[in-house]
């Protein structure tokens, strides 16, 4: 194995985890407080990431944004990972419906914006923004509402009750700024609208600060998490998220490949990212925030090694010329 590709991959992923470590150390040492972390997180989710998503979508042709094959591949792979982990948790480990659904959700929804985009952009270039928007559509419009509906479901519930749970989850999605940015970006691309230069530069400044700030927030949020008593559940979620999810998406991409090779790589890479950072918040309703937070910590630490491996295994013809060469 040549050391040069390994060093290139390490140089791609290490800065991401250094920023996460900086957030952790800043929070642990008392340089920043919980309100500080929350305020930075609010900036990222309400301003930085919506600006990034809008600019990434609005600058692309409509046919590129609404890549049906990419959407189908990412959704099918994510759904397969969710249902497989949920089955193991529910049937084999005898967990409650809510716990099994949350474990499935954690194994199928990536932190595509906070952790994924900074890494994927270094590997595949500008197409990472388009892929991020497509992943965000699948995760926010399909996977998260489905996971929450499964968590709320009880044995013997009829179709009408289950449908109302899905609609309630989708209703909450409409109020999320990132979802609104996606919708506006699609409209701008469809109508070929261009923002005034000053406004576009302002959005570029907001988008530019989103990645670093979001990684800092993740690091600060990891302070105080405990792993005791739930190691088997954590192992299942970790395997599901970092191994099963990218493998399922890769299988779908091979069966129904998107037209752009870089989008194939982006789909697999986004699936290989750690789980969504809001999982502990979603789990509060079901009193499983401890398990979710502990799984989040374990997955983030473990992904430092697995992401580099996934990058190294990507086919060379999926990567732009300047991307890290696959390890052989």
C-alpha cells in the first residue's frame, strides 16, 4: 500500500476531527458554555447551512438537482439500513418499538451537512453541494418522518393512525429553515433566477462559516456523554451506520448508477458519515437520549478510521482528477 494516498486521505479527514476536538476541548475547559454552543448551533442551522444549500442548488441546472437515480439510490440504501437494524433491535434484542426505531434511524441518517459536506467537498469537489441537497431531501422529507412514525407506532395501530403520525412529522419539517432553502433553491434553478451580486456575496460569507462552526458545535455537544450499560446497542448502531449504510447505498449505486460519476462517490461518502447530531434531541420524547448520545459519540470517534477506508475503496473512475487516489 502506497503511503502517499494514505497521507492524502488523512489530510482530508484529519482537519474535520481537529475542529471537533477543538469544540470538545473548548467546552470541557470552560472557554465556552452550553448557551454559547447552542447559539453557534442556531446560527449554523438557521443561517449558515440554509445559505450553503440555497447557493449549491440555485447554481445547478434543474436536471442535475432532481437526479432521480441519486434520490432513489440514497433512499433505498438508507431504508434498507434502517429496517435491518430495526429488525435486529426489535426481534433479536427485544427492544421496544421506540428504541428499535431510534436505533434504525441512527443507522440510516447521516450528519450530511455538519460533518459530511466538509469531507465530501474535498473528495469530489463542487458536486458535493448538489449531493448534499439531494441527501437533505431524502433525510428530512422521508427518513426522519418515517423513523419518528415507527417510534410512535404501537402494536395493533391502524393505517389511519400511522398516516397521521407521518403527516405530523412532515408538518414540522416545513418550518425547518434548511428545507425552505432547498425549496427556494429549486425554484431559483427552475426559473434561472440570479441574486444581486451583493446579496449573493452575503450568502457566500454565511455559507463559508457554516462548516467550521458546525464541527465546533458537534465537539462541544459531546462533553458529558457516558457509554456505560448500553454497549451492545451502541455496537449495533455503530456497525449499522458506518458499515451497513454505506454498503447498502453502494449496492444501489452499482445497480442504478447516477449519470455523474462524482455523484456516485458522493452518495457512498455521505452514507459513510456519522449519524445526525440531533438524534439525542429526537430521542428525548422516548427517554432514550442517553443511548442516542452515547451512540453518537462512539460513531463519531470510530468514523475517523472508517471514512478514510471508504475513501480508499472508492473506484478511481468515480473521483475527479484532483481527488485522493483510492488505496490499493
